[in-house]
C-alpha cells in the first residue's frame, strides 16, 4: 500500500528499498479506519478496540471513539507502535448517553499485519436485540509515514510521542492546553468573522485556479502569420510567455520550413578565452591550452570574485554579460548549476535539452500534471515552457469540433491533429535551440505512430521522456470530465451541459478504442497516483540529475485539497530598529499578532485534525507560534531567514555607508546577490526544495510561520512567479496568505489581521 516505484529495467528506485529507508528513518504504520453509516439507532457511536494498548487491549471501556467526518461517515486514524505492527481489532457500537452494553461486530477479529489487511474488510455487521442486523460499509487503509506525518497524527498518539530535544528546545512540540493569562481585547475580536479580515490578493496564477490550465500554456507562435492568433487569445495572467516576442517572430506555419540547424557547440563560445558560468550567466576570461576549457561556477554576485585558470597561476576579474546572454543560461544554484556544467561537459548535445511528452487518455490529469511540473522546474531555475497541443488545435481548427473529429477512422481528423502536434513540437524545438532547457509537450500522444513521430523530430535535438498518466478510479475520471466540460473552450459555446458531457464521453470512447500504452523509449508511468492514497510509479531508461528530480517530485504530488497558510513572524524588536537578520524577540505589536494568529488558526482550522505548524528555529517565529494550541509545531532550519553574513544586525543605511560596493551590487541584482559569508535568494531557493516537496506531500493543512525572504520564495513557487521577481514580492507583516491546493489548481486568499 502507498506509493511504490518499480524495480524493472534496472531502476534504482525500488519499492523495497523505499520501505527499508522509511524503516530506518523512523517510519511507522499509519492506520485510517472509516465507517459509512446511513442510519444509527439509539445514539450509538462507532468505536474501535483491539490488541494494541492504544485501542484498549480488548477492554471495551478503553475503546477509541470514531469521529464524525460527514453526515454519514465516521473516521479514526492512529499510529501503530513499532512493537505492535500485527494488530487485531474490531468495531463496536457504544451508546452515547447510557451505560447499556456495547454491541460488538459479528465475525472473527480483523487482522492487520505489516500494513496489509487479512481477509475481507468491506462490511461490518452488528446484531441488535430482536435479531435486527445493522450493516455498515467500512474502509481500512494503512501506510508507512515519516516523522512529519507522525507529528501530524498526534491526537491519537500523543501519549507515546517523545520529541527529541536539542539544547533544551524540542524539535516537535504540542501545546496541550490553552495558556492562561490576560488576552488582548483586539485578539478575541477575530472570532466574529474571518471574512472581515480579507484583503485583495495580487493577480497571479495562484488565484486563477478556475482558469482552464491549457490556456495558461505557451503561445503558439507558429500560427501567428496565418492570422488565426490574436492577443485576445492570451490570458492576462500569463507570466512566463514572451507574448510580444512571440508575435514578432516571423515563422511559417509549415513544418518543413521551420527546421532550424542545431548550432555546433564548439562555435557557441566564440568569445576569445572565455568560459561560461551556468548558474549566473557570467563569463570569465580563461587561458585555453591544448584544446581544454576550464570552468568556473559562481553561485552568487556581490564582491568581485577571483577566477583562476586550471592551467595558469594568475587570477582575473569576472566580466559582465549582456542581458541576452545571461537570460540564455539557467539561473539556478548549487546542485542545479553543477548538473548543468556536467551535462555540458559529459552528455551528448541533445541531452542538454529535455522534452517531457505527456501520454494518456483525456481526463487523466495530463494538463494539471504538466502545469505543476512546469511550475516546479521554473522555480528551481530551469528555463521551462509548457506547450499544449489542444491550444494549437483550437487556434488552427476552431473550438467547435465534435467527437467525430477524434475518430480513429477519420483520416482528415487524424491529419489535422498530427499537423498541430508537429507545429507544437517544432515550436518547442525552436525555442530550445534559442536557449530553452525543458519543454513540456502536453497532448494525448496515445498511439505509437504519434510517439514515433515525436521521437524522430527530437532526434539529435533533445532528449525525450514520455510521461504517461493512468487512472483507473472511475470517480476521479468522472470528476475530471465534469471539470473539463465546465472549463474547456471546446464546450464554451455548448449551452447544454449534458450535451457536452455526452460529446466528451464519445470523444473519450474514440481514444480508448485505439489507445496504446507506452512501451518504447524512456518513460515514466504514473498509475493511480492522483488521489495521493497510493499508486505506482514505473520508470524505464531514466538517468541524469534532472530526470531524477522529476521522478522524485512526481512521487510526492497528489490532488488532495488542503490549505497552506503562509505568514511572517510578528513584528520583532529588530524590525522596529530596521536591522536585518538577528535572533530577537517580538515587539509589543508582534506579541499582539501572535495572539491574533492563534485565534485565527483555531477558527480557520478547527475541523482539521491533522494540521501542523511549521516554524524556523529562530525565536521570533517560535514565539509567534507559542500561543497556538492543539496542533503539533515542527521547527525547520530550512525556514530560517536569508543569511546576511557579515551584514547581520546592520541596517541598510549602515550597509550603504560602510559597504557601498555591496549595497550597489545588491541593488543591481537582488536575486543573485550573496551577502559576504552569507546567502543569495538562489541559495534560499535551493535549501527550500525539501520544504516544497514536503508541502506537496502533505494531505493536511500546514501553517508556515517564517521570514520575508523565505516566504517570498515559497509564495513564488505556488504563484508561479518568475525568479527575477522573487526579491520584490510583497509579503507584509501581520498578514496571512492562504494558498489552497487541489484539483482546480492553486487559489489564493489574504487576511490582514493588523495594520
């Protein structure tokens, strides 16, 4: 149960290895029990008891009560201690208001061994007086969890939870009871109405979840000359498409005329005696001898960096590049920069560009997955664009195509669809040859013939990996179909929803008749991964840094809706004095905000049993979280403020007077500027990647209490903002940014609790 990765084809990501790694990391079994009750008699409440001390050692008086999740659904979840992973248990009904005997379910004990349920688990039968029988459906799931999930399940496991401590500060802590003391009057006023505190959020893709995702993709520039495309087709919230540049490109719409010669790598670096820094786009003068090139990677800008040639003992200063050259190189840091250099030196030239071609039947989440992967790779610093073939089809052939257009025996329809697929692929390859790195090719690509066409077009130009999404859950498919009818421009002019539904299902049937699963080339298969409740990832012929990161990201993503709340700590004393960095306590206003925040979290997340609070290890975030009760609090070093190095504790005015060169360097390029002995924004992004992965993996709400630079970087990921904008994103004090993630995409709401 849970996510597994196949070990076929020499993959090093085996499910057995993954389970072993969880065991060694402290992973334990998380059990979720649910009971669907259409009607309960005599105020009977479902309970669970069994062989584990946590659920009573078969003592019905110590049975754990299930809690009502909805009108007809009851739920109980708990952690099984490591020495009790073989669990016998039963359901029972206990009267709510009387001491009448409990009613235990009929049949043998249920047995859960090592996370696997033995026998049939679908029904629970209870025999009442007079031989009346109640029959309820039950759902039982078990999965291995990390320490973060363990903390989030604290309510059922709090007696056994022993948080580790470092220097007397617990890594995980829980306030079991409200703190006593005088409350500020302004803090309690929040109980009236949360909506009273809502403020306008900036217009970004983070609050455009209801916009059809395919419309947010790259503008089809190969259609601009034909007059089909106009600016009205471009959504106003597209942030990464160079629309003006695309319209100006004079490219024919035919595939043959669009072919671009791949430049010779040996001629790409024509500057005499220079080499490139893949992370920041700077070029350093280097002496070259015997045909060898030296490489220098610098991950930040600021004080002049000295560069040493591999063959010389002299040092030279960095040169500045024009903006065009700089933009053609990945604005990444750390391992990303190292991987870029390694790819340049060791890999075939086509491997320097990566094409991820989606494969799958309609309504399987391809576009959603493509958009999410695009956002992740952009945030890491990889120049990535999303090309949607459906968008090309609608611009070229209109939106009024019926299901017959997609029949396998419709020769004209097949030719038209292959034509727009070739146009999109040509656009993507042309963009790569202009400096792009990763192209996401979003289409059904459901036949071997189509995929062979793509591989032939990519040969010698880019490495192509097929990403196939497979879903067998009829409920998810039906939900996706209905969302498609509501959002897709294909059905915008169909007034009858049911007529659109019938047409789309007919289209889907046409695809199903000729669908051929991927078995060729390099591929990743995502099988039943949408719910986040299990599934499988299969990989074949996947190697390299970036493909490995993509697989890791896909393993940890799901569609379960949940809110993520981002907020800065309350105002600190250093904030009042205008000093950066430090580890100071809260000001009086900051203490008031901490109480208001606790009130807000209690009201906003009152029905969320598994929510958790994440802070940095600096005391101003810990103090801000301290009044929040009833939720586990987890400290992350990764959430600490950007390291200001030797400038820590200074004001910006002091930096300007005492370190004018540093002040000017930061002013020119805040994204790449690194404080002396400190960090840049790119460094912050690099250390935040594990936080992003864990936020994607979480199924319950998370409240992140952190610092301005960190929250700018986190917000930029969800809002799909360009890297260059991150240092300038507004994240005001005493404001909560609620990011809601789910099948509809990402939506945003802001609450300002104090002026």
